[in-house]
């Protein structure tokens, strides 16, 4: 479903200083399954995810999603088409959650819904419940909730429109052990029919992952990753 062919992204710090954030990455991702991306800080994990999700444009290389090159470097895919692709097919969980401060937990989950409000509400409630958020918390504003609760609201928001691909950067970082595993169960369930890509420093949450790839200095290591 995803095929990356020789994808490189170079950051030009200044005229003489270049950072090869990812280098000649060639790989394929299936259309469903949970895939963990591990590697040291600065190794290129986020850059890889940003390129695959069209948030960053690789310096060179092709990124095919459903056989179409979605990296604007070589194709006619406009910014508008990319935005449409992200809205319809991709979901994002970032380390910073970007919740809207004056909206309730429930409103934050349905803020970008592309279905009827009634439908969005019932799906949002179901997701929040599965993520262990109590009904009494639905009407609270982000500042009245814990970091872990905010994290789960961001996850529910990302899943609301049932994206084909869910990109998650440290989705369990601010969760306690029990909640982290409950969240992983939900993501694993979701990954039976969708692709879930997770960047993490915590290998223990990937024990049931379908695949783990390890990135080192901008390249995918050519060996089975161990956690
Ligand atoms: P992570 O915690 O996932 O490793 P980082 O803290 O490395 O993420 O990066 C956070 C943000 O800062 C990202 O959006 C990244 O693009 C940006 N960033 C990282 N390194 C640099 C840098 N050397 N110069 C400018 N921006 C950077
Ligand atoms: P990771 O997610 O594994 O921590 P990143 O993809 O954030 O790694 O970063 C890969 C490399 O690119 C690092 O050396 C980082 O400092 C650099 N980098 C990331 N974002 C930027 C940016 N916006 N400008 C310059 N350098 C960056």
C-alpha cells in the first residue's frame, strides 16, 4: 500500500551545513498491521513519518500510496490534493496534542468530523469509553484533564474519521502502564483492518506489533529489530 523508493530528505542548515535526516530509504508497508518505528533521538523517525504523511516533502525519491506518488517532489499532486488525502485517509497523533482549550473533551474529538454531528458524537463516545475516559469527563476542558487523558482525547480525535493510516508519534508517552497497554490494545484492534505506524522510545508497548523497524542515522537497519 505504501512503497518508498530511494527517499532522502536533506535539511539545509546553511550553505555548508546539511543534515541528511533520512537517506535512500526504500521499503514497503502493508495495508494493515501495527508497525513500530524505533531508533535513537535524531535518527530520522519523525522525518520518515512526516514524509509518508505528506507533511514534509522529501528532497528526492518516490512515495507511492495506493500506487500514486504523493510526494510533491516529482508529481502534479497539489497542496490541496495532499490536504484532501490527509483529511480523508490519514490520522495523526502528535506528541503535542494541539487540543482546543475552550472546547470540551467531546467537542475536541469531533472537531474535524466529516459526518453528521449525531454520528460523530456516538462514535466519539464509544472511542473515549474504549480508551478509558469516563462519561463524567466528556464535558471537561483540556486544562481540567490530566496529561494522559488529553493524550487519549487526541487519539480518539485521530481515529474518529476511521483513517486508513494512523500515524502516531509516542502515543503512550504520558500514559501510565495500565492505560498505555489499554491504548495499545485499541490500536492493535484497529490495526487488524488499517495501517498503524507508531514511533516510540518504549519498546515494551510493541510486544504484539506485526513489525518493528529500526532507524539509525537516517537509514532503516537491515535486520530484524529486537525490543
Ligand atoms: P523527537 O522527540 O520525536 O525526537 P525532536 O525533539 O527531535 O522530536 O523534534 C521536534 C521538532 O523539532 C520536529 O518538528 C523537528 O522537525 C524539529 N527539529 C528537530 N531537530 C531540529 C533542528 N536541528 N533544527 C530545527 N528543527 C528541528
Ligand atoms: P527523530 O524523530 O528520530 O528524533 P528527526 O526526524 O526529528 O529524528 O530528525 C532527524 C535529523 O534531522 C536530526 O539530526 C534532526 O536534528 C534533524 N532535523 C529535524 N528537523 C529539522 C529541521 N526542521 N531543520 C533542520 N534539521 C532538522
